[in-house]
């Protein structure tokens, strides 16, 4: 699975089913995306002096957010 495969889209019905599918999708693309979405990473203390690990956390958060937004139908997103 790659990030080029479309994520499962939530259309407003059967949230528990979609939740399991989107979590599995995130984990299949990159385990760190799953962690970003489900568990989270430590908060960055100094944004202007972030460590390389913290910069990676920000990238994983952004990628996970992007996939989650792509996985919402327009009606649900609005």
C-alpha cells in the first residue's frame, strides 16, 4: 500500500467501520502516521529550535492530517 492509493472515505455512516479501515490504512502507509493520528507525538517545546526528531514528528502529523482529510467526504468535512 502506498500514499498514492486512495484512503477509505467516510460518508457519514458507520463510523466504527471507517475508523478501523482508516487506522489500518495509515498503519499500512507508515506506522508513524498511525502513531501521529491515534497516539500523537510529544509536543514541540521550542518551535524555533526543534530537534531533527521533532521535525520528523511534524512531517508525520502533516501527512496523517492530509490522509484523514482526504478520507472525509465533502459533506462530512463541511
